[in-house]
């Protein structure tokens, strides 16, 4: 009753809600619902699960659960990740050898490696569930949802007190209308149920044992720390996506890293770091590692789209193999390199340092000084300086000079967004996009020249390479032509922001 994907591990989208009930609560009736034709009770299930986490419950803090469950029709290792309201992605692995039941499968641990890092993962709770299941069917005979009535016995750690409670669960079947979840919920509420205060059984066990939940940890008070904290959380989310090779995830992880670095550079006084701090250099190095895969991904998509748009008679020779397939192979190599870096102690220490910056109190201002504030001044001055240098640059240096404007626009965009200067952020984004297209064109033209030389040496037709090169050159020219107007609009928006 879940949505599977094509990932190497078994992945499912679980859409469910939990409810608190007392022992005397009578199970609801689902008669009278137009979409439900019948309800059938399945045999009772006896489920036994051991939950795993670090000593600091890092998985629980991020609303992730990892368990080894026996009993029922889905016995095995289950890793559950947040996937939006009422939804979690469940990654499964086989039970493995019972004699080594505490050995978490490496393929599951790797999914959350950015959270647990090199901290040991061990059993933190045991939960036994006696479950009664009613399967609800539609008029087409297909299952719509499951209603589970659970009697739960749980214990946190080997010495924790035994806890007992009853709860209900509603889980939608694959492809079922999510509006049905609301209608079924109303039936449970009418029967006397209350929405559960906890997203999982484990969360309830840990809280009862005195372990804090994420909701108990207030976000940073000042906007600078809060903005960086949000992006660090995003970095962990995109880390998981990169490990699963989700489309565009490398790009999004680089963007998030860039936001963090820009915010830290624009507000170094708020974190007590200098512009040459180790953490900034490590973020730059991470971008370089991810950039190999990202650049190849851009080229593959770019060439594939362009070649598909060209008339067939203009696509000559084995150009798809050289450009598209070659770039995809380079992407795969770059992804492997990225994953090696993302499993290293160096990467773990970077994540530790980022979380440390977020958690630390802002440096106290000296007597008579105002506390450090995040402003757009420095980022905007950087763009003006870069634009002046680009206007005076020789032809041979022009591309690099325009790239410096783009990097300045990125920093200004993220800084302006964090300070609420949305119009400035939008204008900076326009410049970033224009010069991003220009930089992609620069990279593409260099690659096309190299591939054309290789094709020529192999005796292949190079006509299409020249055609693609000219298209890229035209794109770069159009980007440059629009730049002056975009810079003027940015200047006006900055003036209005003060």
C-alpha cells in the first residue's frame, strides 16, 4: 500500500495519520462513505521493532526513524524520512542475519550519513504492537486505505520503564485521493479519537523517557542565524537526494551551499569569522567537488535538448555519443567523486562546524557599538566594482570579469532575501540568470571546441559542432546585451530599499 520508486533500495511513499484513543473507544464505522464499498478485517499482526539512533538522538531530532521490525507482512529494516504533511518516504532493506540484529545495513545508514556522520548508531527503544487492520476497498475492488487499531507496549533503552497505550492509524493506499484522508479522519474524530501529538511511536517513547524533540528546540532568535540554520537543514535534505541520485539534486545542493557561504560572508560579524575562515574555504571546496558532476549534467541536458530541436539533416556524425553520452558518463564519474567526499571525515567536520555556528550565541558587541547586522551594502558594492572592471576589461578577460559579476549577484540575492529586500533579491537573480547562461555558454564552447578537435582527428563530420558553437555564441551575446539594463534596474531597487 505504498508508492515504489526505481531506486536501488525499496522506497515507498507512506501517507498516514495517527490518533490517540483510550481503551474504551469503540472502533469507527466506515459505512455511508460514497467512495468506500466495503471494509475487510485482516488477521491480527504481532509486530516487534527495535529502533536505532545516535546517543544524541540525531535521527529523531530530524524526524527520521530507523528500525528493525519482525512480524507482519513487511518485516525488515525500515528507514522513514520526512516527505511533507502526513507523508514519509520509507526505505526498506531485508532483515539480514538474526545473529547480528544490531548491525544496521550500510545502504540505509548511508542515506542518513549527513545526520549521523561518524557517531555510533545503537538501539534506543523497543516497541511491540498488537495490530488489528481493516482494509477499505473502493467500488473498483482496489484498496483505498488501511485502518489500524494498535495496542502498543514500549520501552526506551534497556532500563526504561514500560509504557502502554492504544492508538489508531490511517494509511492511504497507493494512488488514493488524499481528500479521502480528511473524510476518513472525520469518522475517527467522531468516534472519539484525537490527533496524535507525536509523528511516530518512537517520538512518544522518547519524550516520555525525557528525551527532547525537535519542536522543543527554538530556532535562533536573530534573523541571520535563523537564515543560516534553515539552509543548513536544507543542505542535509539535498545531501540525501544526491545519495539517491535524484534529478537536479547536485545542483540544488550546490545552490544551498552557496546560500550558506554567501550569508556567512555577508554577515561575518554575526558569527565571529573572517573572510578567510576555514569553514568558508571548505564550503568552496565542496562546491568544486560537486561542480564536476553538475557541469557535466548541464552539458548533457543542454546538448540533448539542442540536438533534438535541430532538423535531422543538420545532426551529422556520432555527435550524440560524443556530447550527450560523453557528458552523462562524466556526470556519473563526478557523482561517484562527490559521494566519496560526502562520506569523508572532512565533510562530517564541515557539517559539525556549520551546526556549531548556528547554535552559538552571536558575538557580543563592544561597548558603544551596535550589534552586527546583516545588510546588502557589501554585496552590492562588490557588484558595482565587478561591473566597472568588466566594462574596462580586454576581450580576453571579459568572460572572467562577467563571471565575477555573477558571483556577486548570487551573494547579493541571498543576502537581500534574508534581510527582506525582495525586490533587490529578484533583480540580483535576473543578473545571476543572465550571466549564468553566459557562463554555461563559455563552458560549452570550450567543450565543443575540444570535442570537435577529437571528432576531426577521428575523421568524423564536424559540421554540427560549428553550428552548436554559433548558437552558444549568440546566446552569450544576447546575455551581454541585456546586462546593462538589468544592472540599472538593480541600482534603482537598491536605492529604493534605503
